[in-house]
C-alpha cells in the first residue's frame, strides 16, 4: 500500500508542475515587457498630467477635463503599444518607457483640452455668439 501512495504523489507533483509551467508560459506570451512598461509609464505620467490638466481647465469643466485626460493618456499609450507590436520594432526598455511616459503626458493634456473645448462649445449661449448682429 505504501508504494502506491508514493506513485500517486509523484504523479500529482508531475501534473501540478506541468500545469504551472504551461500557465507561466502563457503569461509570458500575453503579458510582455512592452505591456508592463506601458502600464508603468502611464501610471507615472498621470499625476503630473492630471495636475496640469486640472490647473488649466475651466472651473465648470474641471472633473470632465480630468476624466478626458485620463482617457487621453490611456489611448495614447495603447496606440504606442499597438504601433510597436504592429511594426515589430526592436527598442530598448528605457527608451520605450520614456517615450510612453512623455507621450502619455501629452495625451493627458490633449484629452483635457478636447473636453474643455467640448464643454465650452455646449455651454455657450446664443447671446455669446459672434454672429449676433
């Protein structure tokens, strides 16, 4: 009876190890270094970009501008990630990180600027139009 337990234990260990190695290989294929560096770059770019976006936005559009800036930074980082993967470009990690960091900062500002423009366009009354006379 004892050798049977050892055999079952050895098979269970082999089964668990093979499933673990398949899961690790799948994770390495899906979560690449580019994705990790993009996430880190966006997370570090958001506080400064959102501060400037909130500082430069109108009072009535402040929360909308912050939300637009958040979306703008994520969209720019996703566009960079897609472009690097589509062109099979070989780039080192530091350059990629700085590129995503600065581009996401600009994306935050552009997102906030677009939302400020849209809020100003919608909230404009007919008496403020230039074609009044």
